[in-house]
């Protein structure tokens, strides 16, 4: 069998050899839809583009760097959505482009900061996707100052706009507290992520405002920040349920901590729906299998991850960051009325 050539692709698509060549070399003279047709045909016929030559001509790496915190080898506790699930959606979004995603698995914030400095200074990628944003995130500042294309999974407070995708944490917590208050709850606990994260700050501020709107007093003893593992959820139910006025509702930031909260209920002899209730927000919908299943704000992980991939492609093409900002409102799945049924 002869090796496929540019001529093969031209015959497959009905386009000229010149157009096919320009499309494969990412020429700005070729429309994106035409380029997509050429790339799809190249894949069908098994054409192998000499990427090294393209990189030398264009100065591009055709790599998108995904900077994500990965669990360490000794970390046995589940923390909900894993980096591989995010990576899958991003890869799907890049599938019909010449770009491929390269995972940079880091252990902590400091390592992610050093990795971004290296990628930007050495131009090891054409764009960056970064997760776990801080409110005032130095990683964002580095990329902005270098005019380097990037998208964050999470918001920041930076004055200069940047591309981002996130769940609408403010609205989600506001509605969650209002719903529980309407159902008679006066002591509502918030099981929140580590305090440095941007979305933890957004959720906490929304929680305080929602309590005030509902005419409920804020009690710092009902708010905890930490790594959202089952152990974290369990320990805080054990602690809070021992308060003189324990919570009657727990809003858990993910289903892993909600699972641990259920374990805390069992250890304390609490009955869900009689003594207290648990709500969760997450991207996996595992809570439908809890016994009993619990009310959840659900955002399928493929939605934000595919949007991250789409946004980084558009950002690398020069689209301004102001047009690449999305807050996605998760869907409320009510699996319980969440009123306490006192005997």
C-alpha cells in the first residue's frame, strides 16, 4: 500500500493540492471549516504530518499544556472529580484541531507556578489550561504579562480580564441556602474547599449573604474549609453534631465529603430527613446511589471541560478574553423534599 500524500488528501476532499498544503501548515489563508475538512480527511487516509517541519516553519508546538494537581501515590482518600475526567473533555474539544493536550501533573500550587513560568519562558506550549485558581493568582499575572494564551478553570479577582470557565458558585449556594431556609432549616452548615481557592471564597461570601437574606444569623462554627475527602466530611459532622445547637442541614461542596457526612450520621445515630439533611454540589452524580439519595446541584464534568478546550483554541487564534468567560449554572436535582420529618 502506498503511503498517503497531500495529493491523496486533495483527491479525497476535492480541494487543490495548494489548499490542502496550506491547511496542513495552518496557514491563515485557509478558513477554519476548510482546515477541519482537510484534517478529518488526513486522519481517514492515515496521512502523517511532519509536525517537526511544521513547528520549524510556524514556531508553534501544537501543544496545549494542562496544569492540574494530581493525587500523590500515598493519597488514598477520594476527592471527587479527578484530573483525568477533566482531561478527557478537553481532549475531545481539541480532537479536530492539530493541537494535542499535554498533562503537567503537579503536586501543589508552588509546583504549578514554577511549571507555568517554565512553559511561558521556554514556549513549551502554545496555550495553557490551569485549574485550582486563587482569588489573586500569580500564575494568571505571569501569563497575562507575557501575553500568553490561557484559560482558567475557576475565576479570579484580577482587574485585567482573562478567559475562564467555572460553575456559578454564587448562585448555586444562594439558591441552596434559600431552599433549605424555606423548608424550615435555621442552622445550615457549609462544608467548603480549602480557603485559598477562589471558588471557596465565592461560596463562603454567597453563604453569608444568603443567610442574611433569609434572616438567619451567621455562626462561624458551622463553616469548615479543607480537602473535600470523605474523612473531612465525616469528621466535621461528628464535630458539628456535638454543638449545643447542631446543624439541621449540611451543604457539602462535593459528593466525596457528602459520603463522609453520611458516615458521620451513622456514627452519631442520626437519621437523614429526621435529624438533619445533606445536600451536595458536584460533577459526578454519584449521590443518586446514596441511601437515601440526596439533593444535588449537578454539572456534568464534560460540559466545563469541553468548554475549556474550545476556549483555549479560540484564545490561541487571537479571540479577546472578554468573550471567553462562562459561568455555568448546575442543575438542581431534588431527590428529597429536605424538610425534617419530626416524629
